[in-house]
């Protein structure tokens, strides 16, 4: 490879939200370890849906597995923090989170532990990629997603990423062979609850999603994946809406005046 001399010196940290033993994490390691020093610090057990949450009310226990491998009793963001501040001898050149078994598109980027781990790395000014496989639960062919992760790693290590920008990559299975850079979709799902009763008569609920293909906007992550193409969405850590910031600034004085005059 053109970049092999550079990449042989690179350090790449891998993590995920499916847990240390997940097949997607293993696929990433296998495709990357021939050209970079690979470190694996991942949650000890599945942490799907934990976003960028942190463990604050109990200690974070770390289990050494093999050389450069650890399982962490915590969230994906915990794993990144422990890796960066305690386990790795130096800052990694790149953090890759995944490969998640399931897509992380649209509003799901706010819930995803896979994206949360990459966001934590970007918060530390380290280039980061969140990798996800958009496939049925019974399908676990991570080969195409792993190859795209390898390609992304090569390009990022050569050209870099804008500071505090992460790439959210979703690869469908089967994959068309095409890659699109996309916008994050608006919500095209409806959150639903399935209700049941436990043996003691208490109600419980399972959250699930119903997707609506007809609401997909052009140029978005969902449109690319539904067409069989891989989607790459650059996400920035700053969610400030500049237009509203300027327009609503006039509220500052009346908000303060009302609050100062309000009696509890």
C-alpha cells in the first residue's frame, strides 16, 4: 500500500457497544492489525443505547484480556476515557468504534453507544469513526464494513479530519460497492411500546421502532443505505443552531427581568 510505511507506525484504538467478545469488533481487529498497532478497550458486556453516558456511581473495573486488550465494566465512553488516561502508553492516532451489529442513522446517533464512543474520542481531539452494519439481525457478514473501515483509516491517517468531527459510517449488507457522503436523516421512525405483565402482575414495556421508507429525504444516510450504498456522515460536536442564537438573543433581557421579579 502507498501508506504502509506511515500506517505501520500508527496506533489505533478499537472499542464498541456490543461488548468485548462481539464479532464486529473482531472483524475490525483482523482487518487493521497488519498495518497498525491495534489496541482494544471495549465494554465487558453489551452497552447498546448508552450514548455517551458515563459511570459515576460505582467504580469502573478493568479486566486485562491479552496484550493490548482490556474489557471494561462500563459504557463505551468509559472505555475510551480509561483507555486514553490510563491504559494506552500514548495517545492513539485514530479511534474506531464498532462494527456495530445494526445501523446507527438518523435520530439513533443520539442513542448509540457506538457513536457515543467515537464522540468521546472526538471530544479529546482524536480522529474518530463510528462503524455500523445495516443488516438483518440474523446476518453477520462484517467483511465489507471492515474493508471500508480499513480504507477510512488509511485516508484519515494520511489526511486527517477536522477537529472534533467524527465520521458515522453505515454499511448495508449486501453492499452495492458505492460510498456516499450524506447528511443525517430527520426522524423517520415511530417509537412504539410492546406491553406485557410479569408473574407478579407488574406491567413492563419493550421499546421498538417502526420505520417509514416513504419519508426518506434525498442525500441522507437512510437514502444511501436503502439504495445499497455505504453512508458516511460527518458529525460535529457543536450542535449550536447559529440562526436561533442570533434571533433569540433579544430574549435575554426579558428573561432576566422576569426571573429577578418572580417570587417563589
